[in-house]
C-alpha cells in the first residue's frame, strides 16, 4: 500500500508517471511559516517530515492502510536565504516574479518516506534556475493567467513559466514538486516494489 501525503495534483501526476499509483491521499494541513532564521533547505526538510508524520498518524486509524508506505514532499523557492511565499494574492505573485526576473534562484524540495515499520528517511534536492528578464507585458499576462496561485515563488514551471527558464541545473521534477529519482530510490531502499506497476502503464 502506498500513501501520498499531499492533495497536489502535480505530485500525484509525477508519482503516476513513475508507475506508482497511491492507494490513498492523506494531505496534512500544516502551518508552513518558516521559523525565525530557518534556512530554505531546512524548511523544506522539516515540512516534508512533518507532512509524513501527520500522514503516518492519519493512516493508523485506517485498517486498510496498515503497513503502508508514505511519501511526503515540500518545495521551497529561495533567492539567497530569502524564502519566497506560496503566492495566494496577485500582489505576492507580482513581488516574487519581479524578484526572480533576470536572476538566479534555488528551489529546494524535501521528500520524506515512511516505511511500514514507522521509520522516516528523507532527501533534500536542490535545483538552481535562472529566469529571463521579464517584461511588463510578461508580468501582466502571466499574472492574468492565474497559474501562479498557490505556487511557491509565484510560478509553475510545468506551465507557462517554463518559458521563462533560461537555465536549470538539478531536478526538473523536484521543481514541479516531487523529485522522482530520489523518491523512487527512497521507496526502493525501504523494500517497496517500485517496478510492480510498470506493466500497467500506458
């Protein structure tokens, strides 16, 4: 049994891309505010682990999920040590995009896996990106698209904003929200039959 500790359609699609179809979704409603002085890398790790722990507790009350594996992830966008918000209003998204315009930034995605025995293992994946210089028209039209809503850093790389990226060094799937190589390795290392679903793909 496999549980995804997220309601994100992007994370679900990425898992399914790797031939892994979760049996249940157990999203956690956490306060994702950074702690005072917390570094972006540490925030992504802490939140991924907390989501995994919350899902582990939730799974305990369901007999059908006994002995399940749990995957949780959290993505943080940062410029230097400055953590950008998950944009919920247009002014937040505009501020993020103006900051990212024409410069480099980093995306940290923490992924945590809970094994059936309750242990948690995690990985942090760091990806470096550079955006083109955004024109006023780029900004206005992207903000009008609404694609930024609820996205860390105010953009979704798998959508229109993919055309803003001049350079990416690291994990594309990590920037989307779930680094597949690391996720599959963590699951496989804990004994999950990662190739079981490959026969039914397509």
